[in-house]
C-alpha cells in the first residue's frame, strides 16, 4: 500500500513537471534567441573531414546556455548548402557568453575557418503577438 502511494505521488509529480515544461515552451513571456547557420563544407560528402567537422560541431551543445542543439542535413535542392546547426539561448547574455566561450572560439579557429566553404548565419527571436 505504501509503495502504491509513493508510485502514485511520483507519477503525479512527473505529470506536473511535464505540464510546466510544456507551458514554458509555449510561453512568449521569456526572451529567446535561435541561432542558426547553414553551410557548405569544402570537403566531399561522406569524407572523413565531414565526419570530423560534424563531430566537433556536436560538442558545441555542451557549452553552458545552449538549448535544443541540432545538427541538420539539407534535403531540399532549393539551395546548395549541405548542413545546418541550430540552437537556442534563453537570454541575450547567454548568447553573448556562448560566442566568447573558449570551446566556441576554438571550434571556429580549428574547424569553421578551415572546413567551411560558405555559410549563412541567422539569429532571431520569436515575434511576440
């Protein structure tokens, strides 16, 4: 009986947490920046350099302040970019700290400058209506 009560309480708390997270993500009362970049690498598709670059880029997700990090592969033929990176920041300060973080600056110097042929960077925030 005691185990059943504990399990019921845990399930209730988990459902409350899920509702709170859902409401947070739907709320427009907080500031958020979505940082995206689309790019084409200098190296052929499937090359070891491509893999090395994408693995290094994935490590950017561990920088404090980065949320919802995604590595993306282009599927449309409407442009000639091959990949995208997308991430979110809850505040302008966290976005600025990310840009100055040693892991980010090292990635840019070690990989971005040497591996990327061309890119388009877009930083935007939701329109509050």
